[in-house]
C-alpha cells in the first residue's frame, strides 16, 4: 500500500523549501500538481525536485487562471504556497477563500520570517536566516 496515494496536493511553492517538501510527499505517493506562473524560471527549484509530480502553468493574476485554480483547490486535500504574506489574499487564493468551498483543506504557507511580526515582509533565504540566528 502506498501511504499517501489517495491525497492530492497543489504546489504553488518555488525555489527550494516548498518543492523539497512536496517532493518528499510525492515520493510517498501523494498526487502532487506543481503549478507555475508563466515564464517563471525558478518555479521548479532544482530540477530533480520535480520528480513524481505532474505540472502545469497557470496565470493566477488572470480571472481565468484563478477560476481554474479555485476548481482544482475545491478537490484538493492540501495547498502548499510560498508567497510573501498578503500575496495569496491579493490573488484571491488565500485559506479563507479556498476553505469556503473546501472546509477540510490543509493550507500550508511557507515564508521566511512568518506570516506576521516585524520581519514578515522581508525577503530571505537560508543564508539570511543563519545570519540572523
């Protein structure tokens, strides 16, 4: 039996932390759909992190792209995103919006310095966090 075979994840993350997380879940059998913005060269992160995943390009800034995502999210078990705080809400794909149609949805937001607090809007990567610590 494949542990996570019946679960679906929509992966909006990019670069390394989110794609690594969703790769581990895909390796355990989760159905992962990687969603990238058009012409985003960093969407996959490191190419080997795309293994065991399906992928599609979707413009979440357009009404059509957002509608497609909302339909996908209504059937998903998990949404993983790595936007800066407030971006998902501006795009209309935040937890509150998605949970209204899918109350059981697990919504995971990855941000460098958290969703609130004094550094929430700062951009960061591993070396930044290490230096700060």
